[in-house]
C-alpha cells in the first residue's frame, strides 16, 4: 500500500486543486484508462474474456448497479472483489466520519457540522480503496439494523433526541458510502429487508424506528445470486431486481483446457522437502473430465451446479495421496496414478448434489461410474492405435496377472515391465520421463484403459485391483 497524500486540512485540499467526483464517475474514468492502456481488469479470471467481462465493462461505463447470476464456483465473488481496483487508491474524507463523508459534499449530520464549524481547518483523513468495499452474506436473519442502521441507546442516554441523526448507529451500507457494497446470495434476504435495500438504492431515503433520515449515499451496490434460488430458498422482489440495471450471467469453463488452467492456478499442492511432485498430463485430464462428466450427468443436480472447486479439490487430493505413498515407500518422486482415484471419494461427495431419481444407486456407485467414464474418455483421446497394445493384451491372455494397490512401490511396476512386450514403449510415450514413479503411473493408466475398453479383466481385491485375462468391464 503506497503512502497517502500529505494533505491534512480541507483548505489544503482545495489549494491542491483536488476535484470531487462521484464513485460511478470515478470507476468509469479508471475503467476508460484501463481500456485505453489494454490493462487487464480481472487478473486470474479465465474463460470470461469474450462473454462476462465485456458485459461488466458495459455496465460500469453506464454507471449501473450489477447483479451476478450463476451457479456456485463460477467466480462471482472474485469478479466483484476485483472491481475495487477501479476505485482511486486514496480519497479524502472528513476525519472521524462514519460514512466516509466527502468534504466537498458531506451527507451525514456529523460531516456537515464539521465543515460548518471548522471550514478550511476541517481535518482530512485519507481512505484507501480497500476500505471502501463492504461485503455481506445474505441470510434470513439479516436485519435492517445490519444493513441500514439503528438507534444507538447509549447516545440517547447521553441526552440526544431520538429524532437526531447523531443518535443513529449506521449499518454496513452507509459505512460503504463512496465505495462498492456487495450482497452475496441476495435472494436469501427477507422481502422486508429487500424493500429497505431498494429504498436506499432508489430514493436515498431511510426510516429507522419511524424516524426519517435523508442519506444521499454515493455507493455502487453489487449482488450475487444462484438462479435456482428464485424458486427454492427465496426470490428477489421485482422492484429490487429492476433496480439492478445490469444482470451478468456467469458460466463454467467451456473447455477442459480452461478448467485445468484455473485448477493449476488455484490448487495448493502439498509438498515435502526432498520429494518432487509430478502430475502426468493424463491424470490432469481425468480430473477435468470427471468434472465435465458430472456437469452433464442426469444423476447430478445441474440446478445446483458443479463447481470448479471440485476439480481443484480432486487435483490436490490426488497429489496428496501420491505424496503419502512416496513417503511410505521412501521414493523421491510423488506421481499420482489410477489407484489414487479411490481417494477422491472424500473430495467429490461433498461437492455434488445427487438427484433423488438416482437413489436406486449409492453415491459411491455414481462416483465410481463418473470416474470410469472420465478415465475411458481420456484413454480414448491419448491411446495409440489398438495394434500397439495388442502384445500387452496377448501377454495377459497367456496367463499374466498383476495386482495393484495405491501403495504398491513404483519399482515393482518397472521390474516386471520388460517381461510384457510393448509395455515399456507404450508407457514411455505417456510418462513424460523414465523415472519409476512416472512409468508406474503410465502403466497403470494403460491397464485401466485396456480394461475399460474390454481388453483386460479387472477384479477388485481387499487391497486394490487385479488385472488379468481379457473380459468385460466391471
């Protein structure tokens, strides 16, 4: 955070030629400057360049309040918080003001009185843009006092009249004056509170305990909501919905590549000194494909959505299970493989809403099916022509059997690899390296892909799985 200007009084501020402007004009001019310089507005946001971001820019250029509509995990909160960067870094306020009073146009009784009494000697305080952002998660128990304000009984005891504005304790919205105020999950607010919010946005008029307080607030009000909430937990009252001139519809990444770009940016992969963590391309693809399969599955509630956080959690869990194996076996490299997919049950189950129609099968069975479909899809994308794998299939048809668990040491894979014709060459193409950990991951991917292609049989064991002579998939 850079140092704020050294100006300390209202008179010095005027002498410096400071020009007062409203928050909407402030955002608009800073946005125009960013557009001219082609400076990206939303760092770390991927996949919205041609859809969501242009709509946001149009709304801000028009000075409109924004409502972000989208399922969970679509980056709505991140987009809203990024808007703060369009505010000036520092703005002056009347020192001691609870509502960031502009010294040129104070809105509160305190600010007006300070300017009237002290004039050019009024003390100035500088506010950083991060302090000009307010956020509230909407819940049914949110009150008018929380958002707008209430009478402070201690100030009444001190002798002030109930009708005196100085008896008021301001809520979150007035305290974000000259800034951006965000309400997450707007439909969860009761209709009474939504009407109060609309009144502030439209009329700049508040009634607290029956007393009218005129507050011409200068604030951009932004909200987020899940479209499903309109018909389940609550709804947005029509006048308030109409007040949001711009409704921005967010969406999930449209490609697997974009999904993985976000995952690799956001995931926090566990690491241990002395152990290298490497995630093969095919395992990354399975993580992304699993999420895409869930987003089209009739067994999963699409109204609730399937968050990108599912991909992130699965990516982190895969790496953690591989690291646990490397520590257990004393390996210097942790590489996730197919047998680690079983560890994803914990990171998947809590992030999916299952349809009631799928109750004939357990959640575990549905998850297992999604994992199989994802693995088969990725194998079909990356696999060589069938003749390349035929020597491997022939070896199993001649009696080979391989038992694998998620704790099987990588060296055991490599020791038997050359006994199966064509396996080393096929594994090397997928592994991206010749270390035992990378090769073992590629080998297991090949075995599972051949099983799902009906080339190898697979039998579940207490410890893991047994691959053997060709048969139909489980």
